[in-house]
């Protein structure tokens, strides 16, 4: 009995200590240099309760690099292991040591935790080429995630200061008439430009989805960046504003008569516009039908041809669904982003079903409804074939909750509370996929369309002898991506019933997948519309504030948006 009580007390103390895990404060100071590099200094005020190291994932680097990590505690400089950090060592072996781990998509900054208790760490590192020239040569800019989401312990307070080391005679002035602009996304924070310095401070503790993303624009001529972004600043801003509450301000300074006059003029032009739309929509529909009928649907700048013929039955782009989605959205004039993204999500779902990670089952509480259930308790069994598959898998598992069942209602509620993340996925996957297919020759890009030709027409093809069900499972995944899964599944059942029977319950699975992926996206879109309507209503009474925010003059951050950024990633903290 005595031993039992001792163990119980020890367990309670351990639980109490575990509950004390905390990141109280992260202060970040950034110095921007003339060549576009930046030096970042972060001060972490934390409590250590377990694990052996702290780490910061920094991904999606592009032409940028991370180097020269230095860590201090109480003026003690940690010994640098360079880029040879070994995370498998013990707590004692990592004490007062730091290093960088090179990952496939970026790096991890790591340092030893030390003994349990309170610590204040100073972390310093260099970002090469943070600031890049815009593609049109009119601005210099960056959009960078300085603090991730999905922390092991959510920071309670963050602050940031961005300093100009470019030219001491060039003082930053923000806003519509200024020589720079700054926008903040990902968390609840206030920010301003004062005496040529950017100040940012959170107004609420981070939650699981919070991050700190900063976008800045500079007039051309002072900074001399060594690299160029593939986008103009207008494109960068459009990507970042998607899903955010940064909107073009309205002018509230007109008197009542002026407003009434403008309203009448607006109604007149609305009528004219409606008539013009009739003459625009009908020709557009005719052109669309003509492109579909003739096959001249592709952008020559992307594929090298307007019409792509021939078949291939090889999985395109090294079996990278994200890259295939991105290529079709940007190169196929009959593929629009929103429906294509639903099919991308459906393709991932179908692949997980075929891998045994996801299954469909009847909902006992709702007759006629089918749910999706995750069969594994962890994500360790997933072997992602592109960088986004794991992110989607973890997000949908989070939506499923503890019972690992994607029920319609909870899936819809999750999408509403994470609508900014869901809608930003469309842009982020498109950008990530472009990095895969953009360097490839046109012949390789055309294989995506030729593979779709094969799946669409394989009943007519002499190449259709495919005896293995496992291969057809992958074919059905791409058929779902292309939006022709039902057609391919029915044709397969007619031509090869033995193969069709070997594939799990295709009709029910496809129906459930379509319902789930559509629900995910439609719920997110509805919530965004609701929030935009609310913000538009509130912005009408504060146009000067809206104008300042739109032109990067400061104000309150947008918790959502920030898409198309570089750096950052998911996770970080203690492990």
C-alpha cells in the first residue's frame, strides 16, 4: 500500500510538471541588410519539463538559405555542431550544444534543452536572400513565416522588431504615400512603423493554428537583392490577402446627396453590366464547348501545344499528385482551381483507402449516411509521395477527433474554424506543385494530359491490358484527381470485373469521398463569405483605417491569410 501511494504521488507530480510546459514569451528582432540578407535574433522564455532538445523547423526556402546558428544562455555560448546535429543523443550529450539538421524541404534549428526548469535562450541565425526583387522589377519584397503554427506548447506572448540596416539615410515611411509597406498575418497582433522601425506585438496568446507571417514591400532602388521572385508584388499581395480580412477600403467622405447620386449611377451601370454579361457569358460558353470538343484546351506557354493527343499509362511526375494538380490548374484552360482542389483532396482520400489507412462505414446514428474512419492510431504508417500529403493527412485526422471518424457535422465544423487554412491550401499546393513541374521539359508535362487521355479513353485503347489490381488502384486515384473516377470505375467493372471486385467497394467509397471533400471546401468557403461580409460591414465605418491597413501602414493583423509565404512550417518547440 505504501509503495502504491508513493507511485501515485510520483505520478501526480509528473502530471503536474507536464502541465507546466510553457513558452511564455518569444521576442524576435530582425536586421535587414542591403544585399537582401537578414539576421534574426530570438529570445525564448520557456519552462523545460521533458525531452532533450528544442527545435525550429524552417521549410519552403526556395532560393533562400539558413546558416550561422548561434545559441546562448546566461552569456554561455553553445558549442556549434554545424550541420551535423544528431537528435538521437541524450540530454547530457546535447547540453550547451546547437546545430542544424538539413531536411528535404528545409532545415531544423536545434539546441539542447538543459535541466528541467525555467530557461531563457537567445537564438541567432542568418537568412540569405530574405528580400527578393519582384518579377516586374518594380519593388523589393518578402513574405516570410517567422513563427510556425502547431507548436508543442503554444507561445503565450510574442513580439517582433524589424530594423533597417540597408541605408541609415533612408527612413522607412509606411502607407499609401510611403516608401514601404508591412502586413502581418497568422495571429492576433497590433503593428506599426515608428521612427523607421517595424514593431509587432501579439494581443492574444497563440492557439494551435496561430503563426507569425510578415510581408514587406520596399520601393525599388535602395535594397540590392541578389535573387528575384517569380511573382510581381501585386501577385504576392494577392496570394497573401486570400482568406484574410485585408480588403480595399471604401470612401466614406461623400455627403448624402453624393452617395445617392453614386447609388443611382451604380444602379444604371449595374443594368448595363447585366445586359453586357449576357453577351459575354454566351460566347464564353460557346468557346468552352469548342475547346472541349476540339481538345485545344491547353496553354501553349505551359505545354508547348494547345492540343495534346496520344496516350501513356505511366504515372506522371513521379507519382506526385500535388504537382499534377498544380500543372492542370495553371495549364488547362478548362480546369478551375476550386473543383480541382476538391478532386485533389478526394485523390488523397482514395489513396489512403487503398493503403488501408482509411475505410468507409455506415453511420449507426444516421440511416443512409456513410462516414470515413482512420484505421491507424498514428500517422507513422503513411508513406507520403509528396510534401503535402502528410499535411493533409494530419489535418483530416485532427478533424476526425479522438474517435478517428470523419463525421459530416464535425468535419463541417472543423472546416469552418479552419477555413483560412483550407482555402490557403489551394494556393499553397499550386505553388508547391509548380516547383516540381516548372523545371521539367514540355514533353514531361504533356504526359499528365496524355495519362488523362488514356484513363478517359482506355476502352478504345489497345494499351488497356493491365492485369494487376494494385496498378488500377493507383489509376483510380488519378482518375479521381482528373474528375473522371466514376466513369473509369464503371468502365473497369465492364471490361475487367475480376479486377474491379478486387478493389474495395469503389462506388460507395467514391461517393463518400466526394461528399467529404466537397463538404470540407464548401464549409470553408461559406465561412469565409460570412466573415468577409461581416468585415465589409465594419470597414464601411472606418475607411481610413482600412486604407492604412490595405497599403501596409500598420494596424491590426489578420489572423487568416498570408498564403504564398516562404519559411516557417508546422511544429516546433520541445521534443
